[in-house]
């Protein structure tokens, strides 16, 4: 091997070493970037605006991949989570889908209506009423005329609770200075048309509306003669 050939071999070896060094550098940069960004996971982004309380479908979303560390804990990572769900508020195109944006559709039966009323926190079953609970609704009314006794009435029996809202401060009416500010909870029921009228009337005109939690599995109703109570008639 002459000197020219030896120089060629040396140059080839140096080129190979440089190539390996460059490749190692690229791998180092990639590994460093991956260590900072982390593994990628699936998320879903809205392809269009969605109106509140509208049923959701898979066609409204597109699947994307993004670093796990950039997603919030409540990000939806499986589109099957939207089955039977509706949007709780207006959803904007381009937003990432999160579990707190959706709720289950109201479980209404034929002939039922969804009705929400405010229940005084002091007269409800504090902390024990949850969605799917069954309650009886009591209301107390002043006597219909002067001197007539006040009455307590069971106005709705076995009312199904669909949703329990957050505790909300209430201020007394401007024309009712004797009533102090209080706190109430919005309770949403699934009711027949007549029961919806009864509970709405009670919220508007009763002195107090109270919920009585019914034991799980209990389906009995209260006889008509036992639905009205007056202290004077109590034996």
C-alpha cells in the first residue's frame, strides 16, 4: 500500500468517525427533547362549535396526538366517554374536549319534564341528596284565610332527582324584610306535568319546601288522606 492509498484509508476512517459522532449528537438532541416533552397521548379537539345541551357525536371531534404533560387531568382521551352525553355549555371550535364540559343526558321517561327549583339548604337533606335519589316533597302553607290553621302538605311523592347544583347564596325579597339571607341548592327533578306544576307552585307560594329522602327500593305512595297535616287535628 503506497502513501496515497494510506491517506485515503485514513480519510475514510475519519469520515466514518465524524459521521458516527454527528449521528450520536442527533440522537442526544432527540433524546433530550423527548425527555423534556414526554410521551405523546391521544386527545380530541372540536372541529366545530357545539351549542349547549346538545347531544354529542364522534363526527364533531378530531383525534390528535400531543405530549401527556401538556394535557389536564380531566382531558378526554377516549371518545367513548361522550356516549349518551350532552354539552353543559357552548363549546368552541378548536377546544380540547374535557370531562367537565359534558354531562349525561337527563334520564326522562315519556310524559316527564325536567324541572329545577331552589331548595333552602337548611330544609333539605344536607349532603345526602344526590342524582338518582328519590324524594318526597313537603311544603308548608299559611291558612287560606285569617284564623285558618297553617298546613303541611306532601305535594309530590317519589320524585326522581336528576341533578344537584352548587350551594348558592340567596338574598331576601325586597318586600320581605323579615326573612334573612340564606343559602339554597338548585335541585333538578324528572316529573310528570302535574307534579311539575305542584312543585313550581310550592316554590313560589309555600312558606317552606322540604325534601324527604326515600329509602332505596321504596316505591310506595302516601295515601291522599295522609298528605295534609294540621296540628289541631293531630291525635
